[in-house]
């Protein structure tokens, strides 16, 4: 009974997402999704939260949502579970911008912010401007992206 109530609490509190996977996130949605992820980590701990972020039928599945350590190692990524464990700090956009490194550097001095870069849009298959909202939570960075 306690387990069922706990799951219901999490679904109501953190939602199954106002935006369905595959739909476009707005900048406000990206901030909200990032903060919901941090709230889930606070509520249930990293292991359980990361399991939920990786759940293929959960609210983070198919989302441009991820968690990485402050060295650039992707810990979990909703859109592509295969990215977990990869060192991505030196990944670059078409202009050579190391955008995740820029985000990590930003989070060394401020709690949150946006990183802009160019990336192929998975819906249009065309190069697009993309923005990722990132927040630092202890020694991890939690973020969610939008295409502009």
C-alpha cells in the first residue's frame, strides 16, 4: 500500500509531464522539466530518480532532458539512453562550439542559465538553433533543451 501511495505521490507531484514526448518544449517547459527533475532527485535520491529518468515508459522518455556530472560525463539522457556514461564535454556543434563544456563552465559561477548552439533538429532533420537550460544541483548539472 505504501509503495502504491508513494508512486501516486510522485506522479501527481512531478507529473507525467505537461508536454507529451515528441512535442516541442517551450523555454518555460524546459525550465519546469529541469526543476521537476531536481525535485525528484531531492525527493527519492539519485538512484531512484535516475531510474525514473531512464524509464522508457516514464514521463522523461523521449525528452531532451539529461543529467551529467560537472566533468561532462552524461549520467542519464531521456532522449537516448545509450548516451549515459559517455564523456560529452568536448562535443561540438557545426561551428565548433563546445556547448556542454560552456554549460559546465557557466555552472561554476552561476546556479543556472542557458547555452545556445546549432544542432540538427530531429523533427525537421535540418540544422537549427537550440538552447539548453541547465541548473547545478550539487556536483551534477540537470538540463532540458528546446529548438528555437
